[in-house]
C-alpha cells in the first residue's frame, strides 16, 4: 500500500472520489467528498492492485492532485478492497439514527471478513495494532468534531474530522484499536456518519497510542502561541516524545520512520495550503491541507520524520494550527513503512501523471 494525499480541485458539481486497488471491481466506498468549485484534500492509505497500480474514480468531472509520502512493505500493512462498515443513514453497522454526544459508536474491526487487495477473502486477525479508516460526516446539525480512539481508554483531547452545519466532509484516520479490537467514534453534535475500512496494521510496524495533542497555536501547546505564518517553519518533535501505549508511557524510539498525525487549520486569514514534510530537506511541491479564509479543516497525514527526529509544518497563509498524534511507524525497508519526501504523482491541471482511462 501507499500513503497518498488526494486533492480535488474545482469539481463541476457535488460528488465523491473512490480510491481502490486496480484489478478489482470498484467498491461502495468513498475517500473524498466535495461540492461544486471546492478545493478539498484527504489523506488515503491506498492498497495497490496486482498490477502495481492504484485506481481513482470520480463521480463528477474534476481536476485531481495526488501526492505520495511513502509506502508499506512486507507484512507491515494489509490492504483490503475498501469496505463499508458503518452508514447511519441506512443502518449499516449501527442503528438508523444520527450519532450523538451521549454515546460513542463502537466499531468492531478484528475478526471481520474482508476481501484483500489481491481479491481473496480473509479475516482481520485479533493482534492488529490499528486500522486504516475513512470517516465521513453527513449533514451535522451544527459545527463540531469527531474523535476516533481505542474503546478501552478515556476519550482524549484530539479530533479527526471537523465540520460545520449541513456539511459532508471526510477524513482518513489511522485508528488504534482496543484490546478487544474496537475503535470508538465520538461526535460533539448529532450527525450521520459513514466508516469505510481500507486495511490494518499488523506486527510491530505501527505502534498505536492514545491520541494526544502536540501543537495548538491557539493556546501555545507545542511552544508557538500565535498563528503560523508563511515565514515560519514549525518544527514538531516526534522521536523521544512520550505517548501512552496500552496504558503505559512509552517514548517514540530513534528508529521511528513516520508519525500518524491529524493536522487541523483553524480560521486562516486567506486561502492557502499546508505542507507537512521531514525536517532537514527542502520543502517539496506537495500539499496536505487546502483551505479558504475562516475555514476549519483537518486531514490525516502519515508524516515521514526528519533526521533530527522532527516533522516540519508550513502554511502558505497565516492560520492557527493543531497537530494530534495517534502513533508511529517503524520497521525496515523490507518490512515496515518507508517514508519519503512527499512527491507529486498526478496533477490533471498541468498533465502531470497518467491520463484517465
């Protein structure tokens, strides 16, 4: 599988993007939801087809940008043909009712029957560390947020999806599972919710932690107590920081290759974008979040770590920013996550990459 960021630019009308392994039937799942004229990104863990390719489908005509941040090798990640686990609009995996703040939704991940990216059937094992999900909010009653976390810990101060009234917005989530193999989803206000599964992390390649807040420029968490400007390069330490793993404090080791982050921009002053990349290299031509003035928008980022142990965050316009961490990746080039300086693979606006077929 690969870690990619998919950005939709100026679609002709409302619709969605589905990312799936080439060579299988396009599944009932979505990765990016959009409205006419929007610029909206989403982080995607994409299973690769038997021909070495990933396929993209758009329900409406739109330009698309694809940036890659790394790939998984060996048994570090098991990719599946995306599968819908929850849709509160029709009762899939839950009641036909909006998710409220009264009771989190517990989603069982382990022991589910899924179709692998190669087309065979398998059951998700009980010893996984986390799941790769896409969580979509549909028609919330007011502005709020979703938090995804292991069901056997207290709900943390972190967010995965941020939304406003009536919006349809999706975000990729690297979701650590509980000891019983469940992920809990909390919504601060009533909303319909969709959960699609893209795969799971096994062995020691990913260490899931109780999500925690590393940066919040609104209150100075992480050291910066003002909005991030385009003259700043925010360096966020990853290696050596303490996370809560299975109830105990654990330092991120020197061998960690990447971090599972959720990055949120809050009230930017003008339209722009955020790029997350390993500190110590030149800032690449790539983006992780795209926003307009006054927006609150989040995105899942698998962020390769620089040689100094830090991840760098750049914003093209002045904005407050929040960074939450859900765990870290390690392993070797033959069995683990291989992080790279983000690279643009596709941009249909200028002809970068393959043509649609």
